[in-house]
C-alpha cells in the first residue's frame, strides 16, 4: 500500500487551489498566489520534517529524490506564479491561464510524491494536458496551435508506451508500487522478458517527453507561448522523464537495452543539439535547443548509471532555465554590457584548445586523489569524470587574454569548480540510487559524442570561414533537417483541424507545413 508522507501536503494544496480557481471567476490570481506561497511553505516543512525523521540525513528518508523534487516544484511554482501575475497584467483569458497553471502544478506535485506507478503515469499525462492549454494561451497565434498539436501527438505516443509498460510490470510482479517493483528487481540477477520490455518502454516514454531527436521539433517551435509558460516547460515539465527514470533505477540498471537506448539517443541529441545552438541568434530558440541538448546529457547519464550526477544535473538545469527564461528580456542589455569589456572573444591556437581537456583531466584526477586520501571509499565512475573534464575544459580557452595571469585564473577556476563538484557528488550520492560502472562500449560512445562536440566547436572557432564551416552552418541552422520528415508523417496520420482562415494564417507563417493542416 502506498505510504502517505508529508510531501502529499504540497499536492493537496495545489489540488485545492486548482479547484477553487475553477469554481471562482474572480480573484483567481489571489488564489494562485496564496496557493503558491502555501505550497512553498509546505514543501519546506516537508523537507525539515524529513530531516528530523532521518536524524538529519536525507538519505534516511523513504524517498529522498521525491522530497528534493517536492521542494523544487514548490519553488518553481512560487516564482513562476509571481512572475506570471505581472507578465500577464491586462491580458484577456487570465482565469484560464491560472487554472491550467495550477492544474499542471497539482499534477507535478502528485507525480513527485506518489509511490504508485499508475498514479505517476496519470499525473505525468496530466502535466502534458495542462501544458497544452498553456501553450495555446494565445488563440490568435495559429502557429502555436499547430505546434501544440504536434506535441500532443508525441505525448500520446509516450502515454501509450507507459500504459503498455504498466501492464507488463503488473503481469510480471503483481504490483505497481515502486517499493514492490524495486524489491522484486533486487531479488533478480537478470530481468524476465516482460520486465525488460517494460524498462525499454519507460525509457521510450522519457525520450519522447524529453524532446529527443528526431522527435524534438515541438520543443523548439513552442516559443510563441508566454514566457512564464516556457519557463514552466523547460525548467519543470520536460525534466520529469529524468526524475521518473531515477525512481526506476533498480529496474533500469538490469535492462541493458534500455540503458543502451538512453545512452545512444541521449548522446546523439546532446551532440547535434549542442551544435545547432551555436548557429542560432534568437534568445528563446537558443534556450530551447539548449534544453534539448541538456535533456540528452541527462538521459545519457541515467543510461550510464550515474544517477547522482543525473539528479544534480536535473536540479541545476531546472533552476538555471527558470532564471534564463524569466530574465530573457534583459539579454540585450546584458550583451551590450559585455561588449564594453576588451579582450572578449579571443581565440587561442588549435593545439592549445586540443590540449585543454588533457590539462583539465590531470587537474581533476589530482583533485580526486587528494579527496581519496581523506575519504578512501570515495569513487567516481570514469564516465562521470569524462563528462566533467570536457565540461570544464573551456575554462582554459583563455578567451579574456593570454599570458600567465590568465592561465593561472583558468586553472584556479577549474580546480575550484572541481572541488565544488566533489562536494555535490558526495551530497547527491546520499540522495540518489547508487551508481553503477557502465560498460566499456557505452563509455566509448559517450567519449565519442562529447569529444566530437568539443572538437567541432574548437574547429569552428579557429576556422570560422573555412570550407567545413560553410557546409556545416546551413545544416546546423536547420537542425540537420531531422524534424521535417517527422512533421510530414505525423500530420499525414493525424492532421490538425483548423478553419480555412486559421490554416491560411498558419501557412503564411510556416510555409513548410502547407500540407500539415486541413
């Protein structure tokens, strides 16, 4: 039977607030603000209560990742609600926005708290439905209607995968609770075919709902929604797939096919989306492609069994993307301020840029050895060290100037951030499921993807007008044309039903989708 924890208080508050907003036609913003404030207070109380129950250790709670995510959902809900109240001032249809927002937050609160897979699946579907109304808030923007229709198709495919996976799990274990499933998986060395297929279907659902290539187009093209909706999507809803897979770690770790799928698809998405980001100018579009790439990295980390790194990545990405979208209006002023500084954007020589990861690797390895002197049991998988190495290497690119002072500054930043990562690793290793050592083949694939992204970036920096750059740019700018074929297929199977006037407006804005509307 599913346990009732203090985290259910958040879900209950959001649910009551959502019901009150549906019953009231006036004062909906007061209801929303009070609900968000009470939800944040309840989440903080839940976190404090969890610490007290476990003697000050979050790892001693029944569901440490769920407790951490409860606080994250409440914090994002509070910030986005406050921002939305000011952002949408004077807009029509504000009650609909508030109801859809509170409904989405209520579903997210249920999802991060529940211990029952059926409830998790229903709540996950609910967040998608609530988000659909938020994405189509501006009815006159017909392009938004078409893209939301495409997202709806992808989400329903993911929901179908979840439904089949739930059936397979219940048939194999006789339970749909996470505790029961984890206990069943812990008693096995290898999974039976049914549970292995269920793990693959859960991985597929996460891939579909996390906007992985080539089914990523909807995430890039929903930029016509209000900015707080973009913040909710990129900082919250799109991250749910990673959280669900972390909760299913005991199952995923025994399913090699699911792990390989996550690593291959996530790695390719991180590589290609990371390259596309370099070609885009629009701030929100760049952020959308960045989310696509970051989701690829996170799913890749889960496939590698690096659950503590994936949970850290999830939280950091959520907070960063919420800030990035909500502050996107100040981007032009920020760019102007940066232009006032001299020495920006300098390019080091190609040999130095290629050597930067090697120097970073030596610094990180030396740091790890020093930590192991104090904590002999401390262990970080090689795949995680590779990810951190290539992530910190750009700090040694010496963009602000060359010479010993700048080199020392870059080295200090690498060493300092490495210490911070070690601290976060120790903390999140207590919160997330235990990591496993990935296979050599999967580690080699990760090295190829991250190394390919790094080498391509530095080559373009050193030779921005070379033949490779000239051929690369149009392909990368168009997203390597991966979304067009999927768009034609989906709209052929399930056309968007728009009026002739709506279709005309949509086609004028997106001629490539001429055959997508009827």
